[in-house]
């Protein structure tokens, strides 16, 4: 999954590119995602699963990983 995000800041736009969203990998590298980006990514995973039901990680949907469970408040 790849995202190109453009955030307007007055007269210019900040560009953010995310390649291969993986909260666990980022955390292992001691470079965790900012909270807003983590929540956005987890929400995208959840939405994709709700619509397509096509993403799984070890039998569980990606959005049910520990990193996402905390930001999405899933038990």
C-alpha cells in the first residue's frame, strides 16, 4: 500500500509519502509513526477490510495488530 498525502499550509502544500505502511516495522527501527499517521493508516486498513475483506496478518485483519488496536480502541 502506498500513499501520497498533500497537506495545505497556507500558500504551499506539505507532501508526505508513505510506502509499505507497517507500524510494527517502524517501531522496531525505533522510528514509530506520528500518532495521526498511525491512526490514519489503521483506519485505512480497517476500511479496506470492511469493504473488501482482503487483508489479513496471521489470520487476523491488519487493523487488529497491537499497534492499531491501541489507536482504534479495539479490545
